[in-house]
C-alpha cells in the first residue's frame, strides 16, 4: 500500500531518513501526473484597532494597536510540503514570520491559531522555542488557540505561548512520540527478489525496510523515542510552569483530551468560543494601553 504524506507524518515521528525517503518517493511517483504543487506561504491576517482587516504591506499603521493572526494548520514539518492531496507550511517559515511580527512595533499581540494533529520531531522544538522566546521578551503578547485540534507536536508548540486557549469542541494533548518500521523483506522474497546487503560499519542504513527488525534495531528505535519524549515532557513542563511529573501524570498520558479536561489539568488556560473572541479581547487590551 502506498502511504500518503499525512499518514507518514501525523503525530511526532522519528523515521530513519532512508525509510522516509522511500515512502515519499512512492507518493511522488503516484502523483507525478498531477500538476506540480508548491509549499504554501504563511497565512497571516492583521486586525486594526477598530477590528478592521488591514492588508499586509500597508504603509501606514497605528503604532502598537494591531493584532496579527498566524495560522498553524495541517501536519507540521520543518520545511513544509505539498502534494496534490495536501500541503502545509514549514515550522521554519512560521517561526520567521512570528519573529518578524515580534519586531514590528505596530503589532501589539499575536494569535497563533492552531488546527494540527502534530507532525515530525524535526523542527518542533525550534518553533516552540521561538514562541517561548517571544513570550519571554515581553515585546509582543502571543496567545495560542486550538481551533479545533492542537495535538502532539502542535501542542508542544502552542503550549509555549503566553496564554493557551481552545474552542469548546477542540481536541488537545497527545503528548508522546511514535515511530514505526515496515519490513518488506518477505514481500520481496515472494516477488522473487533476493537482496544482498553489504555495509560498513555495521550500523549503516539498517532501517531501509528491506530486512527484518532485529533486537538491536528495536532497541535503537525505543531509545530514540524515549529521548524525544523526555525532551517533549521537559518542554511542556517549562511551557506550562509545572513539573515533568505533572506532565506525565495529568496531561493525558499520550491520549488526547477535551477542552474542559485540558483546563482542569492545567494544559490550557481556558475555553474561548472562537479565535474572534481572543482577537477582540487583545484589541481591547491594546486600546486601553494606548490611552
């Protein structure tokens, strides 16, 4: 079966590059007859003091009175991707956009609107650190809202904001790391294909999918997952101002949570009807500070 990119990358994963590359190659081969797609740009909307939409690049802006909304949606990857079935902006570009907005003196606050099931380990910590850095600098308030999913890598990122909210029906959590290995050796054997593998050193490119999973390979995968999970829980503890033990015991144990459950556990700060509610509140706060 040919896997789509979304099924490969949904939830944080630590696939060996060779295995991931082979699956992506299958996707590209399947979609070769389709028009070439490009990675989308960061979706950003600016709201003026009166709540009106302000075109990006407008020359004259009110000092310190605007709220910027940046969207993080779809499966997250470091550099983004696009196929004929789906696409997503890379976390690298989202981070750059957030940093530009933080330097813009006309922007009082940033709303990170999230609708994502998570994504790759690669790039997640970096974007979380960007969000946390903006929060700590105090130049621009940054608020995250789950509308309607903030799971796994997306939760890692969103939880770094100054305040974190979710819509009533949103899904949040899934704090954990998962990977997989597909062994195609028996399939190749049935097709009459005999593979001879010669490598040096012994650990080179073991996760190609063309040989069975050995005990040593499983141990390597488990160690990688546990290392990534430790980093994940430490970041969540920092982001939410709680202990690592609180993260592992109260934040769902790897499962997703409802908005109300997340509030009760301290994973998020509250429930908002929509991003518009958050935007309106931030615009009022900015207006009050300017008087």
